[in-house]
């Protein structure tokens, strides 16, 4: 018996990296997943792969622009039509840009807020009634260690991830009476094709290596499962010790 047997999970940014690893692990543990993304070919291929590997109707793909209320409504509708319920919303879609404060364009700033913060808000708004109708569930929001600290050059990203951290807490308080838990993830440097191009020493990591998407997926699984039934409004840091690291000489 899997840790999330029978649960239905809607994942944004689900075609690859943290989202893809989470979809795979959740299906392995008995869930049905709806993969939302803009990467239609990759998302469809992953859903087909998960159905073949599991031998059941374990996954669907839906084109989902998280800044579109219409796309959100369609994604929730597809989820309910396919599987009859929604237990978990994993708001994982996110983007990054950066620039020197004096040269950071307003369009760059707005893009960060639209996708990273407003996208998650629209998702919670669209999914809340379905989660409540199920009798309770879990919302997992991917923030970042940059939602716990400040970083030069990443002004819009930092602001959006701090905002998502706060939104997680307000939603947790409002939805708690309905049995819906809301928590935030704060990954540090996680190995992806994009981050693997960065200098190794750009972000100090006391454990000495970047994290793997599967290591974040393990936390997603915990928060999606009933094992986290008394956990809401909390922050889960997966960063190899980066945030608490203070350089010292001994």
C-alpha cells in the first residue's frame, strides 16, 4: 500500500525537474497526478510514461499557464472529470530573472510577481472549493531559500518568494477550519540543467553538493500524505544547510 493511495494531485510546472520528480514519486506511492505545464510535449510524454509504468490511468496532462484564470478553471475541471476529486495542489511553477537594482526593468519585476506569486494565488483560488469538497487536503507552495533571506540582483524573485511565503500562511489560517493544510517549500540549489551551468561556489552549501529533484520530491510526498495531517502554515527548507551557513574561520 502506497503512502498516497487514491489521492489526486494537481501539479504545476510538472513536466520536469522538481515537478517531474514529484509526479513520478507520487504515482509510485499510489496517487493519480494531473501534470500542468506549458511544455506540452514533455508533459504529455511524462503522463504517458507514468501510465505505462504503473499499469493504470495514473496521470493526465493539461496545458496550464498559471497566470490565466481560464487555464486554472480548465485544469481543475479536467482533474475532477478524470478522477472525481482533488486532494492536493502542488504550486510548483516558477521562473527567475535578475538584474542590478538601477537597471531592473518594471516588466521583469512584474513577470516575477505574475508567475511566482499571482500564479499560486490563482491556483489556490481555483482549487479551494474542490479541496474542501473532498473533506480536506493539502496545498504545497514552492517558495525558495530566497523567500527567507535577501539576495543581490534577484529583486523580483526574492520579493515574489517572500510574498508566496506570506500568502501560504494567510491561506493556511483561512482554510484550516475546512481541513485544508497549506505549507511552503524552500529549496536551495537543486541540480537541474539550468543550475548545473552555474559556478559551483556561487551558493555555499555546507553539505558540499547541490540537492537533487528527488530529494525535494520526498518532502512533497510527505506533505501530500496523511503523515503531515497536523502540519500547516509551516516552512520546509531543503537546502543542504545554506540558509543557516555563516562563514567562519576556525
